[in-house]
C-alpha cells in the first residue's frame, strides 16, 4: 500500500516522463532518501506495490554503479 503522505517532486516527474517517452529501459538515480515527504525513486515500486511505472511502463530504476580506481601507494 502506498504511503499517502509522500509525493514525487516535479523534477523527478519530468525525468521519468522523458525516460518513458524516449523508450528508456533503465533509469539511473541515487535518490534513496526517505526523509520528508518526497518519494525516493529507488524505492518507488516498493512503496506503490506496482512493478511498472504508472502501472504500464517497464522502466527499471536503479543506482548507477561505477568501478572505483585503486589508489596505489597511499
């Protein structure tokens, strides 16, 4: 069940709409904060109990991963 006191901010809505319109398969974000009244994008499907964006778009929302270089000699 979705939390009634949480809302998605306008910027996130625009980014998700643009991704959907352009047929993007993966949406990368680091937005996992559960503070305040904002919906954390990384937990969007978990919070809404709906596995697709707006119930019909397959869009994987995940945190980007990058290889971290090793600093030798420190």
